[in-house]
């Protein structure tokens, strides 16, 4: 699906450095002819006329802020804004650290934890995923070092930066096994708390390669980041979705229903087109 991610990405440049401090209280009004929250059957399930979404930034191209760090576009942001409009509610973004993002759904701090969140069987124990696309991850390195790697196996024995608690770690472990099976040395894996820390390790030379989603890497490259994609993406891939509280099946059903209508009408494909990605038919816990 991502045979030429950089050329397909057509997102406008000029996004400022990302922070979460200015996100509190940000919302998009749901307007138009959508039903009211009460008519959509959301009474008692959400704050009055509000769908709250926890986000961890930076997370381009899934949630992209404007110069004032107010979310204004992005794959997930645009889709959930359309969902909220269909349900007749406003959408409110809640800043949250990655470490507490998933547990915040169960604690009721927000209705959805969204962004570039991969659906995994382990994470399904914490809630219900409403999935809407599938993506792959890829190795990345700096432009200066790009010529050293033709395939992933050229990175065997090198140091790799990952983000703690994410599928990066799983991918790095799988690559190490792939290297050893080919008679090459395993990877030297370092886990960092955030994408920024992982990127800094790569840029400073503390690590040789890193791991990033294809849409995320392609977006940053289009913005002029000192990155190149190494070889082909990892096989398999993960569904990306919105994590919701499993004790609120009616709310899950409402969000899934809205996403399904948007997908069937072709609206989701239009929403995703500027970001160079394609939707999948929405479903619950699609990752097996």
C-alpha cells in the first residue's frame, strides 16, 4: 500500500513544533444537519454534547496542530471530527502522556484514546479498538547514512532506537531474529520514552537506525526532516484505531456506526487522500 509514500504525501508544510500544553479545552464544533447527541443515543455516555479524545503529541500526520498548537488536521483528527459531526456532538482534545494514554480510557478521563495507536491483542485487554486503517512500519536513518542500507538486513548488528512500550520494540526484536536466521549479528536495541528522544538519538549518532510508521516517516520527510526510509516496510503491519472503554458498548457501537457510514459513502477515503493513506472497512479489534 505504501510503495512510494513520499511522493504520495501531499500535506501542506509549515507545521510548528509540537507541544501538548496548549491543547487543553481545544474543540471543533459539530455543525450541519447532524443529529443531536441525545438523538444519537449518547445521553449518559459522554459529557453533554462532547466527545473527548486523548492525544499524545507530536503525532503527525495523525493529529497536526496549527501555529498555536491547536489540532486542525490529521488522519485521526479529521476522521474523528467527521464522526463527532455525524453524532451531533463537539470534539474535545485532551493532552496526555503516552504512558497514561491507554489507561486513561479505562479511568474515564476521555472517551477515546486516538492518534497513531496500533491495535494489538495485548492492548485489547484494556479496551475496545474501533479500527479504520492498516499501516506498516519501516526502518529509518539519517540522510547522510542512507546509502549504507539497501535492505533491512544491512542494519544487522547496528544500534537501533525504539520507543518504550510500543510496537517498535516488537519490530526490533523480530529484525534481530531475522538477522540471526541469516547468519548476521543481532540488533543493539535501545528504548527511549518518546519519539523525540528516539529521533535525537538517531540524529546525534548514538544509534544508527530507528523505526517509524510509514505515514509518519513520509510526512516528516516531506517537511524536510533529516530522515530517509531504509529498504521495504516490515511485513504484516498493524491496524490503527481508536481505543474505547469496553464497559460502554453503546458508545462503541455509535462511533463504529458513524465510521462505517463514512467509509461506505466514500467520505473516509476523501478525508485520508491528502495524507497518502487508504482506509479499511471499520471494525472492532481487527488485529488478531
